[in-house]
C-alpha cells in the first residue's frame, strides 16, 4: 500500500453479485460502467458497500454506502479507510453488472 498506486477489480456479469476484497485498505472509488436495465427498487436494485468480508443488513454499522443507479453513469469517490475488508453486494435489479472498484 505504500507505492501510492491503486488496485482495481472489474466485475461484469448478471444478477446478484458479491465482490469481496480481504484485509483493510482504502476505498478510492467505484465506477459504474453500465446502468441498471431493470427497475431499481429498495429490495432489488441497490448496491451496498460494507466494511466487512460478509454482507449484513443495510442498517448495520459497517455500511460505507448504499447506491441506486437510476440516471447517468456515476462515479463515486470515497477515499475512506476500511478496516475489515470490503464487500460490495449488487442487487438483482442491476443487470448486467459492470463496475470497477478502485482500492488500495
């Protein structure tokens, strides 16, 4: 982590996806390369970002952010430290999933 560069993980698929990164680090940002093609609702279309290697209820203290993609092709810059790993849970309404996680 001392080299000053960021790593990335590109995810492309369909349906519910979970992206996990172990150990602590810095979440620099998330780039959504594809908009949701289905209706985005609270139960199917949200992307939840956890400071954890497992998912939990969206009200848990380890939630870094909750995103619903309904317009534009957004980039979210966080620049925050996560201590326990990083998990991004993508709901079934966001298909196809095409995103890039930028972290260190």
